[in-house]
């Protein structure tokens, strides 16, 4: 059986695909107890790795959303921007 140390090197897609294969093999029920335990351990390592990838992806999306919705980027007439006094007066009236 393959060591679980290599799981950290796998991409999300490769981890997910292998996890599907592991689950399928376990569901077949044709493995010995020792093989089943090794498959289970491999599956746990793969599932954890997939979860870590997803947590990282969510963090990246959250960061991108925050930077795209920051007040400076959402309001081009924010203090320090190069706007005319009439634009500033209009913004103050709102």
C-alpha cells in the first residue's frame, strides 16, 4: 500500500479523485482487514488534504472580496482622490 506521506504533494483534484477511488474500493468489501485499515487511513489523509485545500481557497476568495469591496476602491471620490470641488460638494450633499 502507498505511504500517506505523498498526500501533501497532491493537488486538490488528484486528492479528490484518489479519495473517490479509495471509497469505492472500501465499499466493494473485498479487501482484507489490513488492506481496509490502510485504505481507511489513506482516505482520512486525502480527505484532510482536500479540506485544507478548500479552506485555503475560501481564504483567498474572502481576501479578494474584502479587497474589492474596500471603501477606497468602491468610492472613487474618497479623501485623497483627485476630484474637483464640485464633485466633493455633491458627495457631501448625499
